[in-house]
């Protein structure tokens, strides 16, 4: 009988040791036995922000430091009877001055086209292209298919096509349609969604009467006929202000 009691005591002692060992293991905690884990104090200082990557598209100036002399919008030139959309901006500069690519892209066109004269066109990300016209020349190495970086010289200022003096005509196009370049020049866009295309498509209904310093040779006969017709309609031969300025420009062009 004593041996049985001794065996029973040994079993109880063994079970107690196992229970203590089990409690020391990271096992599951029974329902109602869970204890709150000790709180770990968060670091007060925030991690430094990630450095910003390159923008999706960044625009510069085609002729740095030069002013726009004729903005985007409805415009009426002296030899025209009605206003029409001026599809870009005109930037005055000396003949022969360098014209720079306004953004990274690929040359997709160059040549001579009617009133635009000599031109070059560069395609950019986001479906945009920049179009440069009235040029004196295009750089020889700027062949179709050549990649160009923003600020790369691509052409020279000229007075070709229907031009009233040495200047650059710059257009920004979205899928072939002209949009307002002023909303893109000297701006950086982080993503394609940041491009202000919808805003740049807006055209003010106001028609601006353009004054010019010279009349293009191709328009001089037309301008002379228009002035003569206006004088004939007025008994005193007076001209409205815009035609008086055009007459002065015509006289300068003939000198």
C-alpha cells in the first residue's frame, strides 16, 4: 500500500512540474486570461521625407529673358477682316538668336510650311508637342527621331513665312490641337494628371487688335487695297485708329 501512495505522489509532482514549464512557454492564452501587452513608446521624431524624384515634365523658355509680344487668343491683324485664333505666342528676339527646346522630347518634324515658314516640332510626354515657327534655320543635327533635352539649341530666330519682324512663334499642342503655351512655360508637373490641358483649351471671347511694326511682303498689296477702300468710304478720307497704324507700318515696310 505504501508503494502505491509513493507512486501517486510522484505522479502529482511530475504533473505540477510540467504545468509550470508549460506556463513559461509562449503558448496560447486562454479566454479571460489575456493580459495587455506592454506599450512601446513611439519615437517622437518623424522619419525624413523621401527625396522627390524628377518631375513627369518640366518646361523652360525657348528664348530665355525675352518677352511675349503677342499672346494666345483671338487676334485680328491689320490685313484681316475678322479675328481668328492666334494659336501660340510670339516672342521677339534678334535674328540669329538661339531657340531652345522647352522640354525633354523627340524631334517629330521639321521643314517649311506656308505662313509658318521654317519650323521644327518636338514631341513630349503626355501627348504634348512644342512647335517653333518663323525660324531663320533649324540646327542640322536636329533630325526627325533625335532625342533632345530641355534647353538644347534646336533652331535660330528668323523672319520667315507671314511674319512682321524677327521673332519666334511658339505653339504647345495637345494631340495636334493648339493650347495656351503660357500655362506651361517655366512650370514643372509631377504627374500627367497635373498638366493644365483643360484650362489651356479655354479661349477668351475678346478679340485683340494687333499692331505691327512692318507689313509682310505677301500682305502689302492686300493692306494697301484695304486702306484705299476705307478712305473711299469716308468722305474726309479718314481712317480708323487700327488702319492708321497699319498705314504707318505699310509705309515703313516700303522704305
